[in-house]
């Protein structure tokens, strides 16, 4: 497999969820617009079918007026649909161009010093702050041996240009917005998507529609949710989704809460009695809904509905599940998986020791440290030693030096810590030694 194909496969894995959501929205839009145009055409045909009824010139003028009005309405509707779909397609093209730029930048990085066939990359020497567990603090190593292979100064990812940084920041913001949306934080996802320089109109439309429906359900308005379900039913019916039944149960709860018990009973007979026998979920929900009729006050209805999860919070959760099913959003999201993989790659046991935490290590940060607590530790064949004081790599050009108390620093750190009097004060223990007492350490 070539380097470019590897990069593309990584992009496909990360971007599949967002691209699938884009496709589903376009598919839904096409179906809705197709039905709208069919209705408009049917209306025009009904008018034209009445041409045989025209007898006089006055009726002909009136008939032509109706035809012109119908044709004008059809044209306006077609123009609106055309402009809407052109905008969505343009947004898709911008996404594709963005992913091409990402692929090119990643391909250049992977074909450079950190290519997959580079022994430094495969051995885990690059970018690691791992120390061998047998060489802990307080131990001195006197057996000379071959030191670890030096890391060339050029063995790092090439610095990104300003345009490259913009591309990757835009991708990070978009993946984070998709993650927030999948977690149910519609408002935050929408705000983040809108503030991106190259805002994705398709994602913004998906987020805005979900937020509008969520707010309507919170207020007890089920009309937007019913409209969305009718548009999405062509896909959800294959996923065994019971969201429409859930909406009817929620409407039953609202009627009982308002004291309209007879309307609630009629509503249940019309909408809640046509489920298949053996459907345990719907039978259980219907039984819980019928219990609400026994409650005497609105407060008791609210309490019982909250206990059985039939209230606003419940229907919002059910809507979120239906939304995720329709757009093929998955948990954990690609953003979450990428973050976990990145943390796992650099997580070591030293990240959880107060004395060995590294100031430049991401996992050693208190917030990331708690996030990484349940993740696996990174596995590396070799280690890279970094100086506690300077954070620089310790190699042949900057060898490790041990003080008499067992603490190890790099040669450059010893020089920086040496005072005018030739004394070195250990930053960790506070002890003072002569600069000549620092001995070079050889790593087994």
C-alpha cells in the first residue's frame, strides 16, 4: 500500500460520518423537493384539464390568468429548489477540496522523515518522553553500554505553513462540532460550526434543524418533530425506529397533564393501538402512559411521567437517537477516537507520578491526566530520554549526567545549573555538589 493510499484510508475513516450525514441530508432534500414539484405539477395539470370547460372569451382570459399564475408559482418553486440544491452541492465541493488539501499535507508529512518505513517512527523513538522503568530516579548506572540511537534533529514533522495550520484548525473545529452534535449539545455545535472561517452550510443546516426541533419539544410542540419524521421516514422505517410512537405517547402525556382526559383516550385509540402484538417496548410504554390517567393533579402526572420517563427530557433523548440513526452518527465519534488514540500513544506510567511529570507532556496536564486515567498505556520498543530540567533530548550531543544523589540531568542542564563558584544545586533535592562530581550515565 502506498503512502498516499494510507493517508486516504485514514481520512476516509475519520470523515465517513460527516460525509454520510451530508449524503443523507441531500437525499432527504431531493425527496422533499421532488414531492413539492410533483404537487406543483399536479396542480398545474388540474388547471389545464379544465380547458374544455372554457366557452367564452372572458372565461378564456380568466383561464389563462390561472395558468400563468400556476406556471409562475412553479417557476418560483423550481428556482428556490435549484438555488438551495446548488448551495448544498457547493458546500460539498468545498468539503471535498478541503479534504484534498488535508490529504496532500498528510501525504507530504508521511513521505518525509516520519514516513511509515522510517525506523525512528516504527521503533517509537520520535516524540516520546518515556523512560525505562528500570532506570528510575535515585539509581545510578555504571555499566557502560551502547547509548540509545541518537534522534536526528530533522526527525520531526515539518512545520506547517499558515495555510496548512488554517486547514487543520478548520478540520479540528468541524470534527469537534460533529462530536458535540453527536453528544446532544446542539447549540454548542451550531455556534462552533458558524464561527469556522469556511463554514459548512450542510452541517449548519443539520444542527439548526435539530436545535429547532429540540426547543419545540421542550415547549410541548410536536409539529416540527412530526414534519421531520415524515421527511426522514423513508430511512428510519428500515432501522426499526419507534420515534413516531414515542411522539404519540408524549402527546398523550401532554393531554393528560392539561386535564383533557377524554381527548387523551381518543388520541390513544387513534394512534397508540395499532402496534404489532409482541412488541414489548410499545406495550410497556402504552401501559405506563395509561397509568397517567389515574393521577389526580398535574403535579402527580409530572412526577409519574418523570418516573416512567415519558416527559420532555425523555422525548428529546428519543429524538436524538432517531436523529443519530438517520444521519448514521456513531459513538464514540471519530474525534473522540482520535483524541483517545493520541493520548494513548504518549501516555506512560510516569504521567501519574508527581515527581516525574514532564512540563511539556500533554498527558501530564491535570485535565488530560484525568481524561486519560482509563485509557491504555503506550507501548514502545525503545525509549527517548528527556531532561527533567530543560525538556531537551539526552543523546550523544547532550548526554545524561548523574549527580551523587542519583538524580540525572542533561549535560546542558548541568552547565546551566552551575554557579560562578562551580557548584551545582539539584533542583529537586536542594543539595549542592561540585560540577566535577556529575558523572556521565550510560543506558543499558
